[in-house]
């Protein structure tokens, strides 16, 4: 399906990044199930298969493969959005990566990529999308943070810090835009059953081997919070929600120690 076909449609348009699998794919699915056309992005070749799956369920889908860890990749995605000729009613900025291990042992290139992907690309795309949304005084933006934002990430130091940035960023934008009909929602999942931990090199850790939340459940809770204009949602199981409550009262040094027990290499059974 070409972009020209999109320009004749009257459904609202949603944009989802990091949509080839996991939470991003499930967010795209729930948008489609709720009457949105969707423009999906990922950097990898699995994006086409994800688009085919969504189309098979009856969705109208435009895939845009672009590497959001680069400036040009974000601009490529935004140009594709603009070329639809349609306003973005909702966007889920979900693309991100992680890397486990001691900070002194991880590669600098891996650490910088986390910042480029999780932080820089989110700021870049939010700048482009929010200017358009505010200009027409309509739109909803979901920023996928993490429950990791609430705790120092021993053995995931850069990843947790990147999610803390996104959480602060989302809450600041909420205040700046409080008088506009543009809402910002922060989605804060806990450990979720995706390929995140494998890609992050954390298969041998306790958190990597533990039971995880259902990405479809996380996506549905995030979508509902976005549609309801909520500021943030800790999404997933009751256990994850309880962890979010506990994080509000536990001292940072205890949270760092707990994170170490879960994320230290070799901590799995």
C-alpha cells in the first residue's frame, strides 16, 4: 500500500516506533483494533512481517524502515509522516535499546547508542510531532519510559538513566502543554516478555530468566491511559504495579542494591 492511498482515508492516523515486535507491535495492534490507520517504524527487516500481520487483521498500515539512532533516520521517518498529508492524531514513541553489564565493561558505542536511541531520537521526534499537534491544538503523545526510571540501574546504568530522562521529559511537557488540547502520557512497563533482555545480553541474569509481563497487556493499558489523557501508567501485572508503589518509598541505595541482585551478570539460576 502506497502513501497516496493513505491520503484518501478518514480514519485517525497513529504513528508507532519500534513496532516490529514486543510492546511496539502490540501498541500498533491495539491502535488498529480501535479504528486507527497506522504508520509503523523499526530499524530492522522484521518490520515488513509485522506490517503483513497487522494488515491480515484488517488494519491499514504504512511501514517506514529507518534507524532512529541517527538524525537522518528520524528526519526520514518524519518526512514519511508529512508525506501522508494527514495529521497525526496519536503517536507512541516506543523505540529503544538496552545493554546489560558493568559500566566499565560495556562498549562505549553500545552506551552511546542507548542514549541516541532512547533519548535523542525521542526528543527529536517529539519536537517535530508536538509542534504540529500544538499548531492545530489536537493530539496525543505516548512516551514509553519504564519502571526502571524509578531506580538506579546497577548493571544497566545507562539504560535506567535514559528512562529517567524520558520520565522527567514527559512530565515537564505535560506541564508546559497543560492549557492545550494536546496530552502527553508516560507508559512505564516493568520487565516484559519481549526480546529486549536477549538483545541486551542479559540472558544469564535473574531478571532475564524471571517470568515477565504480557506485552499485549502492557500495550492495552498504555493505550487506555493515552486515550483517557492520563499523565502516566505503570503497566503490566499486579506485581509490577506493586513494585511501582514500593519505588516511591524505598531509598535509592536499597533500590540500587535490589536492581543489582536482578541484573548482575551471572545472577540467574
